[in-house]
C-alpha cells in the first residue's frame, strides 16, 4: 500500500476512509474475491 501512496499523481492526501477501501480491495484480491474482465462486460451487457 505504501507504494500506491508514493505513486499518487496529485498532491492531496488520501483520506483514512480511502486508504481503508484500498486495503479492503487488496485483501479481496489476495483472497481471490475477484471477477474477470469478461464477466464484468457480461454483467454490464457489453459483450
């Protein structure tokens, strides 16, 4: 997560809530709770 913070483009700080959401997303990815781009497109009707 530190790498993400260092890579941010604009100068404003990320809020604690945003950092928590980023961490939650990373935890989901580590646990395999993701869907493929193909499935996203199918769900959105973008086949």
